[in-house]
């Protein structure tokens, strides 16, 4: 909770995991549709100005989501009082650098390559962050489990296999 409260209703762990899994799957499906639509509606980088596209996306999102935030606040589900100004500043900085800049680069990459290549590339952030945690001399070394190592290997190999035709001199593998 932004206000420091949190969800007060008890949730059974199994139901909580199931709901989280379902919501993650739905979010991934919507993100896939969004990625394909960006490539389909914006066939070349000259056909649209990306900052304007994401500016309008942000305006529409703010117009549609602001009423939901008010409802969540007044129903007590997500109280938004007592947010320190420093937290607001960090959230704003994160929104500008971590969201706006990354979304611009993501959309440009989709236009230049394909949704598959870009999203596989984005999925590399998870095993790379695990590797950074493992190699960080300051933090305690995490235990590497075989299933995480196998998953990271599959993510890396899928990224390179999808890009192999373009990298190996064959047909262009990033079209589509």
C-alpha cells in the first residue's frame, strides 16, 4: 500500500498464489497483444513520433485510471494519504526514467525488429539480475537452484536461437 497500510483482509496462501498466477498470465497476454499491435499499427519508425504516441498513451491512461485511484482510496482498499514528498519525488523519477525512457526504447526496438525478439530480450533481465546478485561481492551470495539455472539457460538459448538466422548470416530472423 502506498500509504503504508497494506491489505488487511486475510488471504489463504494457495488462493493467493493462484490469483497471482492468473493475473500474471492475463497481464502477459495483454502485453503480447499490445506488443503485436504496436508493430502492426506502426510499421516504420517514420510513420509516428514515439514521444507523442506515449504522451497520448499516458494522457489516456491518466484520464481512465485517475477515477479508479479515487475509488480505491475512498473504499479503503488503497489509502493514499501520508505519502512523503521524497517518495513522490522518487516515484516521479522512476516514472520518467524507468518507464518513459524504457517504453520509448522498447517501442523503437519493436519497430526496428519484432515483438518476439524484443520481448525475449526483455526476458533476459531476470536471469541477468540473478547473475548480478550472484556476482555482487557486497550482498550475501544467493543459493543457485538447478531449476533457476535451467530456466536462465532456456531464456538465453531461446534469445540466441531466435536471432541466429540474422546473426549467422542467413535470412533475417528479426522480421515478423
